[in-house]
C-alpha cells in the first residue's frame, strides 16, 4: 500500500510547502507549519468550482447603494456590537474561551429571532440534538421552535440550508466541519479555510446570515488560519473571566458597523442578560475614598464608560516589579519615567501594580492621566476626592493631550453623579458654551499642573 502523501500548512496564512521548515516561506511566521494530508487531484480540481462568474466592470459613482437592512436579534447588547442587528447575507465569526457563553448567547438569539417570525437553523457539531434541547430547557426557552441539525459534513449542511432557506444559520463550531473534497482531518488549516470559504459563498448567494463559532488558542486568538478573519464580515470576541458573572463581547472587525463596540452581559441561571449600565460593574463600592484609586471615562466604540483604575505602590527590592492588568505593561513603564522626569515623582525603588477593575481591557491612551494620578495617590497615601474623574493622554514631554469626544465623556460622568474632573485643556468646555451641570472641571496642559490641581483639592 502506497504511503499517503503529506505536506505542511501554515496555521497563520494557510500556505503549504512540501517539507517542514522553521519559518513559513509565504508569510515569514516561525514554528507555524503543521503536517497535513495532501489533497487528492480530484479535490484540487473541484475546489473552486462554486466561485461566482466574473462581474462586469462598473464605475463606483454609478453603482446604486443604500443602507443595509438589519434584523434585530432581540438582545440589545448583541445588536449594539453587531451595529444594529444581523445583516442579510452577512457572515459573523465569534470566538472565546471554552464555557464562556458563546453557544448560550447564540441559542438565546436564535430563539428570540424565531419567536419574531425569522426562520432559523442551529447546526451543532459538538453536541447532540438532545444536549441542545436540554440546554434550551435550562435557559427557560420553553416550546422553542428553533430547528436543530447535528451534522459536521459540509456538503450535507449546504444541502440542508438550500432546502430549508433559513434567514439565520449558526454553525457551532467551524472547527468541527469537514468537506469530502479534502482528505485532511476536521479542524486542520485546510479544512477550516475551505469550509469557511464555501459557507461564506453560500451566504452571499442565498442571503442567509451565517454565524460561525470559532475555537481560540491558549493565547486567546482565533484558532485556524488568519485568513479566516479576513473572509468574514464581522469578528466578535468574548472576553472576561469564566469565574466572573460578567462577560464582554467586543467587535474587532465589522464591515457593517463600528469596531471596538462592546456589549456587556451578566451570566444568570437563565442565560446571558444584557447590562443596561455597565459603568456600575467597573466601579468599586468604597464607603470612603481610598488611596490609589482613580475613575476614568473610557470610550468603547461609541459608548462612554466609567472604569476604575487602581494602583498599589509598595517598597520593592533591588529589582522593583512593574505589573499591569488591563493596561499595557510597556506603557506603564513609560508613564513612570514621565512622572519622574516631568513631575519629580520617583518610583525607582518601588513595586508598582496597576489594575483595571472588573476585568476590562483598556487599550486607548486616554487612560494615562488616570493611571498616573492613581499611582501618585498610592505613593502619597492620600485618596483622591470623592466624585473625582480624570482622562487624557500623557506624552513623553509631559504634556497632557486631548482625548476624542471629551464632551460626551464629561456628560456621562456628570450623569452618574461625579463632581470633579481633571481633563486636558482642549477637552474643557469652550467659553460661551453651556457648562456641564454639577461638574467642576480643572483643565490642565501638563502632568505637573494636573498633580498641582489634585493637591489643591486635598
């Protein structure tokens, strides 16, 4: 019996090579080549048989275009992340850690869509139909009319979709689906790439909205080739600790809406419920102000949200530690250097720990000022005033730069009862404009001015 031929596929770009190499010759990534079975000539011949014919060339200004129609899922926080609802023919990829709530949320969304008169189909490759039914009972989805199919073969799934014509179809998960046209195992780079491509073409041709559930690696990235994220229209990530009752769904890519939008959910006995006021999650409930705590108004997509940044400065040894959770560690080291050089606050022999409360991840530089004020508060052992907020980017020259949409941030803080704010001068209300009621604003240009303003509030 002849030995089966194999080749090596890159888990990053999907490129193949006949021999193993430490570096992928296509994308240059290291240690990403995985051995897979070589595809048969028949599979290679028919792989792209379903590609659409070449379209005629048209002038962009002559093409008619209108806003895409959206179908609300019935779950407000999920609609926010999707940009308003599900788009006809759109393909959504959602990933997250095992057990974080991906299947639960999608089953709830399908049930709400079905009750609203939208035809749905739930294709499961990881559970049996009885297991899905048991989960629906546990979630309180009594008498649910969602159609369920336990299948992992791509051709059967596509045939069922063509016969049933569902408006929304969930594939849970793409790593379990395989095509007979390829000889490699389900979950391999080639299978994931080709099955996702066929499902995407089916969605565009039929108008069915498809939601793909994806596994994640131990680093938290979506498993499979990186081209998977390029093929779909929307990429969503589940974030949060499985030991916490709160979950975040973040849009990383969205062709039909804003990116970096987040939806906040609470895990309950009846599944995931949207949180109307997420700022309450990320603020600690202190009876009195404590040293090392500063509230920041961050911007997640179009939503201003209040997050508490905590800092702890303690005596360190000859090699002091700098540790941050929820903020970039390299940025923390930069902020400590700016504090020393431009504000005369030295932490050279101190351990510095910074944490964003609630497990939220802050990526925008507008958190700089709040983090620096929390560090100085912990170092001095004096709490910031009650009802205090701050935001602003800090540069290497010690200047405090404005944050985008500063007026919206200030209005959100005032709405939640905060009374004192230290912000960049460019974000302060202009002369002659309407003041924000109940909020005293201290506008600063440099970090030393911000520290002086805080000392004046003591």
